[in-house]
């Protein structure tokens, strides 16, 4: 997996749903038949988000397999690409100052799973509005079962090309973890003409399971930094970051 961050200039306020415009820009760089193929996939093989960092704006693209790396990397890393133009945005042109590239392999995740030390507390930051879909309804608070289920489904699809979720492991995670503190707020995210209810902020999860379960959870959360979580991750929702160290 590969994550590419384009660091751009920004002036004034920007829309919190800039990821939808960025998604449109990305699709315009591809052949129509390839766009149709990507849209037909049940689980998105890439995730994007846009985050403001002081006087810079980061356009972040996570590519979850070799096929999409081959498609998007030449576009995003091309020297000819010097700016991003989003016609629908208040600031239409975003000059690119530099790029950051990071990689995460299945071996990197396995190293987390098999290491001898384990942390039992995890601080998670939801960078962009996050929501889940359950029984046809939007769930816009950090329901741990839906959270783990989404990450496990994306993980399974990325590495095994199916969306199977191990029900026993999911149950163990739900029984062995709890949210011990949080600071979240509701935040709507505009997709086309719809406003999707979501949440942003931070939560702290504590795990009472054994070392294997703790390491599995950390591996899953690290994967989530690339995959995103919940719905519309290909349009800028559900970006998360695992922060800090264990608090014991």
C-alpha cells in the first residue's frame, strides 16, 4: 500500500467537503472505462482525504493494492503536475509545493501483530467526518462494533480480495475493548446534493484482551490510517490517525 500527500498552498477558509471535489478531479484524470470499473467495486481500493495544516492543505491519496498504485502514482507523482484545480471550490487553484510518500506492506502489519510488546490503550483521531451505514440508516457516532467491522472488511478485501469478517474475532474485540474517553462532535459532509451526518474528534480505546488481541487491534488501526473507516472513504470521509503511545 502507498500513501501520497500533496502539500499545497491555501488562502482563507476552505470547505470541509473538499474531498468530494478532489475525488472528481482524480476521476477526470482517468479514462471513462476505468472510472466505471472503480465505481462498480463494492469496496473502494483507494481512500482520499483533505486536511488543513496551518497554512498548508494536504491532499492525501491512499492506494491499497498494486493495481491502483500503477494507475494513480504516475499521475500524482508526475513533475508536470504542479497544481490541483478544483472548479467548484472557493479557492480554485492549489499550487503543489512538495509531496510526501509512505508505504505500508503486509509484512509491516505482520511485524506489529507478532511483536513481543503490546499496548493496551489507543488514541484515535477522526480527521474528517466519519459515518457508518447499518440497516439502511446512518450511524454517526463511534460505535465500536461498526468501527471494527468496517476495518476488518476493508482489510480482508485488500489482502484476500473478499469482504469476509471473522465473527469470532469481531466478538472478542467488542467484548474486550471500550471507549474510556472521547471528544467528538457531529459534522455534516456534503456529497453532491446530499448532506451526510458524521462525527469528528478523538476517542481513547482501552483493550483488556491478551497480547495477541492488543497487537491485532493495533495492526488493524495502523491499516485504517491508509484505508479509512466507514462510508465514502473514496470521497474524503472516514480518515483516521492512530496517535501517541500506550498509557498503560
